[in-house]
């Protein structure tokens, strides 16, 4: 038995839950410059109006433009933010270990970003280097359409390792108008018309007192969205025939391994998918990094990904920003969390050589050939057939060889993009609305830049 679905259309649930099986065994869980009007010459290839606003800070000018207290921008091929002279010291008690320690800190606060799409939800993500003895905290403060503001919501306390602090989301954050569900800030009742119209982000960088250590944050941003509720979405017309050579890993061969990380491999769809794409881009773990894994286990890098994406508060490996941040710990990789609007968006990425990790939920009979139903599951989209069907590396497979699947385009499109669906009991529950995360090079090619811009991600 897995966790029940969260209120307020908890979009990231699907990234974290292994089963909630409906039949048989199942797995775990705007760009302002982009076109906003349909292409009436070919409605099947029309570009829908954007329902997503992405804003990322990653250039030297971005980091120089915020409000700093004890931090400074650094230039170079990968500009970032570091601690300069600490602004102060605080004592932090880790809720998962009970350990209290002193930490020096510095902060950076972004300028106000006005959303092109007034949002019902927002997800913050970041890319950072946190050497031992350092960690970071990311927060968001929004403004509503009624003129009032949210508190500063903590969207993650994160370190690449797990020795200094335990990376964690923060529960029980709400002001009566919006709430934080693990890694998603959501309007409590979108039917009232209340929306977020702007926000600021705040980073706090921590280090052990008396040292010159510092985290380096390379990318920080948020995805705001207001996807209309829908049980079905319009069908798109196939446009790309291509398959990327992405490694194939099964979560199921890890069943029962390291149960302290969300009950073992049965729930590892998110880190397994992450590791596939990381290795597609050339990311490799050293023997030293993997020496903690039982040598009897195959694909130890999947165990590693589970451990180092694990959210100790959520008690799962499916925290979306934690997965994107994990990917960015590999040399010359970056990751973002966003929403896509159509299979046309995915085809644009695949054509440029960029695979995507997507979240979908469905009954067994809604996805031909899957053989299971789930309240939420991550797959890696690696291509499209000549008929336009989706080629996915599905980690809920008995072996690595069985991971490659071909799913019917129309079925797959609907289970991924809808926001409402019926579960096995006939109850209306949430769908994921096109949420995905993208990993790509720190220095993408011109074609990759163009493709990412086309789906609203500035690099």
C-alpha cells in the first residue's frame, strides 16, 4: 500500500509514489517569446497557448542583480553565487538526526519576477555544488492577485551529500490561501480565481564557521503554471521519427535493496530515470563513490541515485528539484523542472537530442502494453516511431533489456497531459498536467538552445 494522493492537485506525487496500483502490480509512483496562438494552417500541429512561466537566474548579470548579504557573484564559464564574508551565524537543528550545529551563512534575494502566466502552482529548482561542510536553502515569496503576499516558504534544504545535514522538504507550510506540498507551492482553492502574480526567490548558503568553504549555486528558478483542468487533451499529429541511445535501467531488479530509501527499488522510478539520462550525457560515478553499495548488487549507480535524491521528510526519492539538483552534481550537466504543453514539445526536444523524464498516472487499461496501473510513475521518453508512437524507457520492467517500451501516442499523450482522471474506484483524482524534468549540457549546442527555448527554458 502506498501513500494516498495529496490535495490541491499535488503534481509531484506522481514522481514519488511507486504504486497505488489499480490492477496487478504497479510501479512507484513561458517563454514570453514562444508562440501563443494556434497555427490555423495545420491545427493538428498547432502550438497551444502557454500555460507555463519559467524564470531562471544563471548568468553573471543575474547573480549581480539580486540583493546580497554575505554573498557575491562569480564569473567564468559557469557563473554562480558563493559566500563572500558571512552575514551571520545561526544554529540549525536537523529534524532527522536531532543534531544541532552552528553555520555561517549569506543570502541572495532575486528581484521580483512578474509571472506572464498567473499561477496556481510553482516549483522551484536549483543547480549547485555543495562540498562537505556546506548546504543551501531555497525559498519563495509570492504575491496574490488580491495584493496580499505569502510568507517566505522553504522549498528545500539541500546538500549533495548526506553527512552534514539530511536534505529535506518542509511540511506544514500554509497561510490559508496556499500551501507547500513537499516541493510544490499550490493555491489551496484555484476555483476562487486566486492566483500568484509575482514572486521573489531567496537563497541562503551555509558553511561551517571559521572555514573558507562555500557552496556555489549555478542556477536557480521557478516554474509557475496554470494548466486548465481537463480529463482529455487534443490529439497532436506526429512530427518526428527518432530514437536516442539512452541507457536502460530497471528499478525492479533493486526491489528490497536499501529499504531505508523509500522501501527499496520498488519506489525508485524517479532516480532510475534520472540515472539513465545522466549517463546518456556522459555522467559517470567513480568506484570510490560507489564503494558503499553491496558489490552483489547490479547497477550500483541506481542505488547511489536513490540515496542521493532521497528526501528525508517526504520519505521518498521523487522530490523533483532534488532529482534535478542531483543531475547537476555531474560535470557539465544542468537540470530544471518544468511543464510541457504537448507531444510536439517533446518531439522538439528529441529532435535536438534531448530526452525528457515525464510523469503519468493511469489505469491498467488506459495504457496498452504497460501491464499495470499507477497513481504516478516516471518514465524516460527517448524517441518516437514512424507512426508517432512514444518510445519510453520504462523503469518498471523486470530486466534492463525489457525497459524499452513503445506506447500508443494517443493514450500516452492523454495520461501525461490531463489534470483530472478517474481512479479504479471511480473517484476523480489528479493527473500530472505535463510535468517533466529536463537534463542537458551546461554548454548546450545551438540546436539544443533553440529547442529548449521553444519549450520555454532559457539557457
